[in-house]
């Protein structure tokens, strides 16, 4: 290993990466080829004996611009490397580069790597240094530095090479520092000064490096310069980072001031502790921590964070907050027991009683007098004034290392006078409110226990055998208790004192908000009473806000929802929400998103029920926001909703803003309809379901769309808007058409036309007729379709509705197109475009442009088609419709193909595939057929370009897709293309 790494070495195969990537076999330099091939070798050599997947290699070497052929390019790089590295005749199974489960692996025992030699030198240096031999260590560090050099992986492209160069640069800096430290231990200080100055300049905040430089300057007889290094570092840390120097730098500073040669010039192993100081004088030890839980269920990560060792020299403040009943007191007592051994002068506990029923909060003066007596201050020496008490407390604790636990804290002002002064002391603070005004070193917000931990706590309380007899009821009880430890303990206590009860019977008693909270009380403990104490501490506007938010239509909500419900401008609403977060009554799962825990929401609803007019106003405003957003974002445009309230003062700048807001709501939109229906708001439920149906369909969220519409339809007859029964059926029919369920769609549209009084509602009549026309066309009955479409367009013209006219004309144009009546089709699409542009929704315009381009593509007008597709693609992307965007991209690729621009066509088909991959395989029914279409088009482009293997690969992929059997037309195209490409003669046809 110590030999020179070069062609004259004894090893049969060597690879070097700590400079230009090179290799030798039997001492002969090998030709490794272009830089990307070398980059592939380096990516394997730097992970010896590790499988590197094909995808990882592509990311390592090509980054964000993979080759068009993807992983199929890799064998063309690996094969020449094997040929160069392996002796002639070596089978691929014995190659130095082995294929391994979708990747490659470089066998470390078949080759000598310079990185292995580097690691050996480094390990030997550290071993010698630890054994007290800095001379040998310095020599080994020097050899490692020589081997590493200044330019590893010279000229290699790709993210992996870039990251490895950075890693090796950091390793080089560490080797230099360790070598210089060995030289300082050898008292060769003058040799190190230039190197240490350069390292300090490169990392100006490294205190350990500054301490080493102070030792070197002192050893070179430059005490004043050593002190100047400390002064500059201290100023930099204070001015730029707001911190003081750490222990190591302070020790070096004190040693230079004392001229302590033993500490500054004596050899020390890395990380060795400083000489011991004087033994501490005996102190009075007090420990008044109350008995906490014998074991804590859950909270592992939070406990680890607070008990992690700290290097702070001052007082460490740890803050814990959370909703009432979440188990803060039990948690801080359990944590305090872990921290107790680190505080030799005692552990003190104070309950400040902010939320104790029937007890007054403890004043700081009273608490300080008790604390002073606890640490041994005579009663006659305890002052009365708060400032004097604070000063006395700090003086009494300045030499103590204490743990102080403050439970049920109200605010930061209550805590500051109680902070001890002794370095190394810890203050553990717990309260319902978050304390942004407190300078805490670490903060933890406790949340209700997750399902597993909640289940473990309930089993612990009622007994594993009893809980396991009713596993489903046990899980239901945990959910009904919302994972809140107080609720679980009360439920457990009730079951303990009612051995005849089953867990299912208690769960049944907790059905509904009223009974749920009523059952969660035992003796003097009550979940609702705990919440009420938090509520009573709120300001009046926060109380009103809390009551209103209990009626929010979704579990999670944002500032706009809250602003609407509270009738406040968004900035004011946000301040109120943040106040409720700080009060521990509102949870913030993400930036700008809020939620009430289940039991807290039940409490808010009970409070709101005491103010029915106020809660009804807030509830209606919240629902109205979802109605306005759905109607604004719908492709139907404002005139598409002829009844119900018009969007008035909605806080959206346009349909894109409303679209993004609905996206942020996630999977709870269907719940808004169910929420409105459950409250008896039938009109709102129906209007919202109708308004959201187009949004759901555009996002491929058909299941949610159907659930919302069916929920609303069940209440449509109670609705004051007579249009709703027909409107909701039309929306269900349109959803079925999107999913290719033509027979079901026909049923819905027919029901609309057969309902009494439908002729008084022309809008729904037109939508039903247009829907039937679409169904008949897709079912292959164009004559029937023409009758329905003609009638639909006649009504649409009477109504003057742009969306209805545009959609009807587009379907009629498609009918003419299927019959090769190109002139009539283009006339329909031209008229449709006028209406679509008047409607103003980019998705409708994109569809119309794409349909027009389809006709030009069939006519061979490739230039016109290409321009129309490009415009349509931009609009589809703007609208967020991934399906439409992928369709337009691949058809634009066909237009480029027809124009003879094969590279552009290939790129567009690949873009279409990338967009296709964003479609949900579960929700989007057209996903398989679209992929088959794209790959058939891409295969034809490859074939025309003479890239027959790649073309055949695309056609074979079409035939092997899981859903291929459902689309025989695309299968037929792929089979014919395979025959034309010569696959039959090669035996490649299925």
C-alpha cells in the first residue's frame, strides 16, 4: 500500500481518481476513452463493492439532462471499460465491473484504488497520533496529502464528480489541519504559521482552528499575536453570529494569558480533555421533583431533542408547549429525571398554576422566596422587592449548576426573573402557550399521540387482555379521544371503575360532540374543563374567532377561510390565528395552514352553539368562499351558473388564484359538501358540488367529484333552487363521459330531459342534449349525435352561453372530422374558437385550437398544425391540465415529424411522456391509452429516422402495457409498425 501508485506497481490492475482518472493493467496504462466514460468508472470506483443502479449512474454522470435513450446508453459505456480493465477472454461474470440487479458494481478485491491507499495513510496517522506519536502521524498525514493532490477527478462532468471534488476538498483541509496540529505538538510551531493562517482565512468561524493557531503563535514566541487572534475571533462571533467563544477557545486564551507552557506546548492527542481544575467545594443539594410517570409512552423524538448533550456555557432554556391535556407535565417530569444527573447542585420544581381551577397563579415574588430558601438562603436574608429578589436569586445561583422545572407557565415575563445564573444550569419550561418572547435554546410542541402510541397507552390503562378482546373498539376509542393523553386516561379510568362495561359500549356513549365531551370526565378531571380554562384566558376577539373556527368546513383551513368566517381582512385574521396557535388551541401543520384537534373542535362547536346567529353567519361565509372559488375556476365561466349567488367580494385575483387555493385545500373538498349538507345547508351543498365538479374533472379526481355530487343530489329536492336536481345529474353525466362510462352518462342525461319542468330550465336542457350528443358520438352513432348536438346548439344560441356554444361546436366539429368533412369541421372549430375566447378560459381555447390543428394534421398542413399546437400547448400548461398538455405535445410531435423535423418530433414525444407520468394511474382512465398513443408516435418517428432498435422498443412497450388489451386500435398500430420495422424476421412479434 505504501508503494508509488503508478504503472510500475505490483498490482495487476490499478485505478486512480485522485487526479485525472487513470488505470493500469500489469503496469501498462489503459485507454479509458472520453470523459463521460471516465465519469462512469469514477462513479463505480468511489463506491467499491456497492451496487450502483442504472438510474443512479444516469443521475451521477448526466444530471438533469439524461441522454434521450436513458439507461440503454449505459452498456455502451461499461462494455469498453470492461474490455480495457479485464484481461482478454474474461467472462462478464468475472469482470472487475459486474452487473448486479439493475445496476453495476466494481469489485474491490480485483483492483487497487488510490482512494484505498489514501484511507490507509489517514487511518495510520490517526492511530499514531492517538498513541502519542505525533512525528509518525505528521509523516502519514503528509503522505496522504501528497497522494490526494489538488485536483481529484480532473475534468469529469456530472453532479457526482462535483460532489466528490467538494468532499475531497473538505478531507484535504482536515488532513492539513491535523498535520499542522501534529507539528504544533512537536513544538515545530514556526513551520505551521502560514498554513494555519490560510486555513483560518478559509473558515473564519472555526474556533478549534483559531485555538490551534493561538498555540502555534505562542510556541513561536508571539504571545501578543496569539491574543490578537482570540480578540478578533471573539469580536467576529459576537458581531456576526451573536454568540460568545466556546470553551476550547476560552481555555486557550486563559492559557496564553497565564503563559501555561504545559497546556499550550505539551503534546496532546486530538480531543484530549484539559487538565483537571480544582475540586468543587461541597454544596447543599436539593431535589424536589414530584413523582412522574414510571414510563412514558411515545415522545421519543421530543425526549431525545431535549436531553441531547449541550455545549452551552450559560443557562440552557428548554421550552415545551401544547394543547391542554396533551401530557406536558408528565413529559417534563420524565425529561427532568433524565437531566437530573447532569445537575449536581439540585433539581427544583415549581407549578405556576396559570390554569389551575380554584387556585390563583403564583406571583414571581412568592416563587423566588421559595427558591432562595430551597438553595439555603436564610429567611432573614430574603428581600421583598422583586428586583432585589431577582438579584439575590442570581447571586445565590451564580456558582450552582441547577435544573429548574417551571410548569403551567403563562408568558415569558413570568419566567425571566426566575432564571438562575449558574453556568451549566438548565431551565425546563412547560405551558399551554407558545412563548415567542422567551429566548429558548430548544423548543418542543407536543401533539396528541399517534394511533400506535395512543393504542399502547389505552392498553396500558385498561389491561392488554381486555383491550385485545375488542381491538376494533379499542382503536375507535383512541380515535374518539383524538390521541389526547388526558382523554385517554379519563376513558381508561372510567373503564377501570366500570369492569362490566365493554370498550365498545363506552365508544358508543361518546358518539356526537355533546356526548363525546360529556363522557370524558372523571372525578375532578374533565377534558372540556381543561379546554375551558384555556378559552377563558383568551382576549374577546380571540374567543369569537375560536368559536367561529369550530364551524370551519374543513379540518384544515387557511387565512382566507378564517378571514371570510371572521369578517376580517386577511392580515388581521392571520394575527388572530397566530394568537390562537400561541395559546395552544390551534395547530399549524404547515406554513399558512391551520387546524383544530378533534376534541378542541368539538369544544369550539359547543361554545358556538351558545351563539347561534353568530355561528350561522360565520358558517355561511366559509361555505360561500368555496362556492366562489369553484365558480371562478370553472371552465364554464360566470354565465355557466345561472342561479345562486354570484361571486362578489371573493378574495381571489382571478381564476388562477382560485384554482391554486383549491389545490391547497387538498383532499378535503368533497367534505365541504358533506359538511354543508349535514348542517342543513342544502342550497350551499348543491351549489358547491356543482361548482367544484369541473375543477375535480380537470384534476382527474373523479372519485371525489362523484362523491360530492351524490352527497348533494341526496339533498337536491330540499334545495330552494329548482335547477339543482337537473344540474347535479348533468354534472354526474359529464363526469361519466370524462371517465369513458358512456352508458352511465346516457342514463343521467336522459333523466334530466325526462324530468317535469325541464323545459323551464333551458340551460340544463342544453347541457343534457350536448352530453347525449357526446355520448352518441363516442359510442359510434354519429347520426344520433348530430340530432342531439343540433338541438343543444339551438338552445345554446338562445341562451347566449359561450361555454355551451364552444363545447357543442367542438363536438360537432369532431363529428364532421370523423366523417372526413374537413371544411365543415374547420368551420365549426372557427366558430367554437370565437366563443371560447369570449369565455376566456385557457383550457377551452386550448381544446379548440388542438381540434383545429388535428384537421390540419390530417390534411398534411404541417406548418399550420404546428403553430396551432404550440399555442394550444402553452394554454394547456397554463390551465394545469396535464392530460390535455400531454395530448397536445405528442400531436405537435407528429406535426414536426410530418414537416421533416425529426429531432424536434422526438423531443416533443419525450416531453409528452414526461407529462404523462404526472397523471395518476388510479384516477385517470385515459392514462394507458395516451401512453400507447405517444409511444406509437415516438416509435414511428424513430423508424423514420432509421433508429429501428429504439422504434421496436417503443412498439414492444405499447404491446406489454398492463392496460393494452382494452385499446385494440393502438395495439394494431404497434403490431403493424413492428412488422414494417422487420421485427417479424427477427422473431420479435408476440
